[in-house]
C-alpha cells in the first residue's frame, strides 16, 4: 500500500507494507512497470485526492530494492552425480 507522506509542502509517496499508516491509501503492485503506468495516468493523485504533484522517489527506490531481492542472482545447486553401475 502507498500513502501520501505528512509533509504538506512537498508530499511524497511512502510505502506502507503493514497498511497501518493514517490517511488515504492506494494499492500498487510491487513492480516498477506498474509504478510507471500509475505515474503516466496520474493515478496516485486521484486515488489519494491530492491536488499537487506527488514525489515518487522514495517509492521507486523501495520497489527497486524489492525487485532486486526477488530477482537476485540465481544460485546453482550441487552438480548432479554420475550414475554408478
């Protein structure tokens, strides 16, 4: 879940993984493509009823870290043993 931060001068989107922060919230898939689509459509402003621009920098950084962890380097397992006859 994403909420608008408390700073009224320059509101920014904050990732609320526990869905416990006060205020209106909006859901977005933890995927950078979904974030970019929501930005292009200006969906966060409508969902959060914000009249000004919302800073997505912190949200983008958090999603990048989440994506990097999910798609981290693949660890090879042990080599299969040759069958003995």
